[in-house]
C-alpha cells in the first residue's frame, strides 16, 4: 500500500462547481486538494458554455457580415475560414482554463491529475496512468459533472455527434440533423444555420425549448423559420445509417416513418450524472434512480462530511448553479451559516433571440398560491431595440398583486442573457415594481425595457398603452 496523504478538504472534479468550491474553501483557510481526471474547467469551459458561445458569436458575426437589407447594407462573397474560427475558439477556451489554473495556484490549492474513487467515507484513491495514491480527507466535495446521454441506435461516431463533436467539427456541414430541441440542440443548430448549414431539428415533444414558456419561444421559432431551419416536432428518432459521406436518419412522426439525409447528426437529448464510477453505491450514498445524489440545503449528502454539487445533484444542469452550490458547500465546511436558495436562479438559452427566465412564472406562482400580475413590455417600443434592428420579443415581470413584490421575470429578445441579471437582483433584494420603476435607466438602452415593464405593473407606462 501507499502512504496516504492527509488533506482537509478534497474536491473531486474541476468544472465550474469544483474549481469554484476549491477556491472558496481555500479562502476560508482550508487546506484543499482538487482531483481532476481531464481538463481544468470541466465541461463548461472546455466543451460546453464557453466554446458554444464562441461558436454562436462567430456564426452571428458571419450572419451580420452578409448585410442588413433594412439598413441598406449588402455585401457579396462573405467568407468564413472555419479553421480560424475553431482556433480562435480554442484560444478563448485556453485563456479561461489557464486562468483557472493560475487562480487555483494563487489560492494554494493542490491540483492532482487523476481519477478519484471512494474507498470509504474518509478515503479516496486517485489514479493516473501510472500510479494510485490514497488520500484521507476530513471533508469532500464531489463535483464530477455529467456526460451526454447516448440513445439506442445512435452510437456516437465520426458522423453521429454529441455536443463535443459538434463543437469540434473541422468543416461547416452542408446539412445537419439535430435530434433534440433543448437549449443545447437549439443553440448549436442555430449557430450552424447562421453559417449557412441546412439544419433540421427533430424534437420528440410537441415543442422546442420545452423548459421555457411557450410565448418566450415564439420569437425563436419565427427566427429559425426565417433562417430556413426545419423544426419537426413529435418526431421520434428511430435509427441512423452511416453512408460513405454522411448519415441517413429514420424517424417517426404521427406513426409515419420518414428519412432524412445529412452530413452529420447531432444527438442532444439530455445528460446523465457522472456518479456511476466513483464507488458511491458500494459506500451507501443516497442517489435517485437516475443517479442524482440526494443533498440537503447545505449541499450535504447522507454522509455528514461529504457534499455534492453541480450536474450530479437535482436541479437545472447549469454552470452558475454548480458554482453557487460550490461556494455554499465550501462555506458550510468552514462553519459559516450558508444554505442554497434557488429562488433567483436564471435559466438562459443563447438562441436567436436569447431567452432568459428567473423566479416564478405566472403559472408556477399561482400554483404556489400567490395572486400575481404579469406585466409585459415589448422590445418594439424600445428605442435601443429599434436602432439595433432587433425588435422582436418582450420582457414580462411577475409581481405579487397585494404589494407589487417582484417574484419573476422573463425575457425573450436581444441581450436577454444580460438583462435577466437585473431581475435576479430585484428578486434577491426584495424589490417591488415601484422600486424598479423609480430606478433611472440610461436612455436609449435595452435596460429601459425592465423599468417600463415595472411601470406597466404600476398601471401607468409611458411608452405603451
Ligand atoms: P463539469 O463541468 O461536468 O465538470 C466535472 C469535472 O469532473 C470534469 O472535468 C470531469 O473530468 C471531472 N471528473 C469526473 N469524474 C471524475 C473522477 N472520478 N475523478 C476526477 N475527476 C472527475 N451551462 C450554463 O450555465 N450556461 C451555458 O451556456 C451552458 N452551455 C452549455 C453548452 C454545452 C454544449 C454543454 C454540453 C453544456 C452547457 N452548459 C451550460 C452546462 C454546463 O457545462 C454544466 O452545467 C457545468 O459544466 C456543470 O458543472 P460541474 O462542475 O457540475 O461539472
């Protein structure tokens, strides 16, 4: 046997959950080791949030460079060097993962390369290709993240892609089939459509972006149509046949079998937690039937000294949720009073236009027993949106009828991903519609849309009737 190394806090996985937890733990004086079997930054920085947003932006720039008929701008022969797009994207990823490495070092977090496996409640083995080392910890934070779900008959390959494969293509496909119209499928499908790929989205349910309210998705559907993206709902993917230079996908719609051909098929039908290869079952870790670890408000598992955060616990699988939980877990270990509160967690799809949502919807608020008002303000009535030539969409505020307390906000439109931060802040700080309406917003900005929605809630908006 090897000599065990003793640490205070061991973090397993260096994604946005784990690395943030490690830094916060170190800041509170804990001696921290973080184990990572792959790359620092996890899915989010390497093959998720960051490269996908870079690709979306590049595609958007290409689309814009082709001109704007309304504004009288046209250009011929707009070209894209896709290998440059890819290397630029790689550079963005590298800057951020390099940043994580410096931050961990700066906070004196010990970084260990290797795969962790639990021996017991206080012990893990960390293995790399060459050796195995035992670590004894006082407390442990598990942050091993998730991986794409593979569906029967669609084994991942050169042509049957998961999101990672779709982000790393060497060429712009002529045709792409996307199975699954969730936010990842919609984001990547839209990016390639902007690069002039002919995109078909096959969605099993009756609508895409199912996690968002219908009216928010409407502008996205319209834009997809304008881009020539075919969205087929109630489509059950059956199988794929790889041809010499592409794929042939069979699917069923209303009992009718259909086929579609493309260069590639991207399968984005969800992700599953990486909790099956850690020895957790053997240890008696409480998990649900899908493998999600059960935790309390302190991110604590059924073991008093073991915490779990991010994509491996229930809730929306999002980077900012993972980081938030990571900070809470680290603070709880330090003896601070901290617990999770998901009331104001934003959900964002970087679709076109972007959709963002925080807090209650009218429906969930009423289910929770609140009497609420939904106040909408259209981008069309906003000067900045008009000058951006980006007038589709709206923002709606959910306020409590009796006191005007803001308990939800939903945006579909340009920059929704940034605009939602203000509503999150309003919810966190207990602002009312009046507070928001009295906050002076610079003119002309998209930010004014939330102020005006608050005035709608007050019953006296200036720029809408
Ligand atoms: P991960 O980021 O998955 O990190 C887990 C880490 O643990 C990995 O590095 C893994 O190698 C390591 N690990 C696993 N097992 C072990 C082991 N036994 N020993 C050692 N190390 C181990 N979220 C957003 O909020 N916004 C977005 O715009 C967004 N876009 C996305 C786009 C795509 C294409 C994808 C796939 C995801 C996107 N997400 C986005 C989701 C986001 O990436 C995840 O929610 C987030 O990465 C989860 O963080 P995590 O720390 O829980 O796990």
